[in-house]
């Protein structure tokens, strides 16, 4: 099941609500990269990228891209006032020292314990782990944004992940096209339901127990 642009934007907008003014935030590729478009009322948020930028702004309008300015995935970005550049070693130093307040990542699967599997489907070619392992382990808070089910209609939220893990027990919040689910010590808590879905829809499409 694919995801339309409108749904992707809806998830990104909801994820942006979790960001507080003054935070340093790292965004994964895909839906997370849309989040800066919804931070106009939070001018002190600084978006960090592994390729060495602090202070990424909204996506540039078509025709206004700067060929020398991109995020870690290679997509064009803009800069906010006060932005800075540094080498990738420094960027990862910031992550590993725990300087990132929040990271928002896409995922293939999340378990009821908050295990994250977001880097490889066995047998398929991938560019590599990227910064996800460090971000998931070291960011103060980890939010996952993704489709609730995969293209075959199978749940992506499971009692146990079946794909290789990126990091264990690291996810704090899951935001999907169907729901907002909190991960805590007692398991998964259904916090919000996204229109037009119902509680029954969410339970049916989740491969783990949900507390409501």
C-alpha cells in the first residue's frame, strides 16, 4: 500500500507538533524531511544533518535550489538564520555525545518494546546503515514516522521485529497514517487515532497488543 503526498504531509505535520522551540533535531530521509515545512512558528529549532549542517530550513521552492546545499540524503535544503557548517566527524560527534534532543526516523518495523528495524530487508541492496544506529541510541527522544502497514498490508508494528534491528528499545513514539502510539514500560499505548480510521481499524492492523 503506497502513501499519497497528502498523507505524508499529514504525518510530518503531526510529528512537528512534538518539537519544542529551542530543540536540536535530526531528521531521517522520507517523511521526516518534510517536518521543517511545519516549524514556521518555532524559529529557534535547529535541524542537524550528518553531512555537517546545523540550521536546516524548509524545502526550497522549485528553481531556487542551491546545488551545493543538501541534507544527508542529498536532497536540496534551505538554511535558517544562524546556521553553521562543519565536517561529518563533528556532526557524528554531536550525535554520539547526546547533543540531539529529538530524532524523527522512518522505519520498516517497530516492536512493542520499542525495538527499531529500519535499515535493511535481507536480500535487497541498500546504501548502508547511515546515521540511524547512532541517532536511535543517542538521541534524547526517538520518534518513528511510517505507514501503519507495509505494501502487502502486513503490520509494521509487531510484538517482535522480524527484520534485522537498528537499535533495541529506543523508540518513544510512533506516528503513522492511522494512529499515534506511545511506547512505554508497559507496552504500546494508543494515544490518538487519525481520521478517517477507527480504534478497530488500528487494532486490526497492529501486530501487537495495544493499551487504550
